[in-house]
């Protein structure tokens, strides 16, 4: 988690997450605590291992302290919360179609 200080997204937050196939997910959002939710500028895109460092440098990201990372992510993006809901939902769906006595 960090704050973008340069370029098109200056002032927005960046959540950078490693993805599969040698790529990184860039999740970008303005601070939802300071504006109307339906007017927030947000974006997301994926970049290769080769391009990610250059993009982070161009955005001049100032990284949040590790101790504030999880709370800040929850307040700005809540992607981890969404992932948790999806895992629970998938687990429930699997349990509905499981044969009696079958385990995951």
C-alpha cells in the first residue's frame, strides 16, 4: 500500500499485489473517506515483472508503514475482505454439492 505522488494518479492510493504468470496487479483509488463514493477515481491494471518497477518509480509511490498497511487497505480498498467473502461463498457452494461423508 502506498500513496501515488506523481503522474495521472497523483494523490490516489496504490495497492500492489503479486499475481500469477510473472505479473503484478495495480489497484488504484482516490481516498473514499474524503469524497462521494460514486465520484471516486479508480483504476486497475496488470503489469509484467519487467514493467512494474518502472511504473512504481514513475508514480513516485510513498509506501505506507508496514504497521498501517492492513488497516489502510481495509479503509481504501477492502480487497482482502472481498477475497475472504469469496472464499467463504466458494466453500459454501462446494459443501452444497458434496456427497455425504466426502471431505474437502
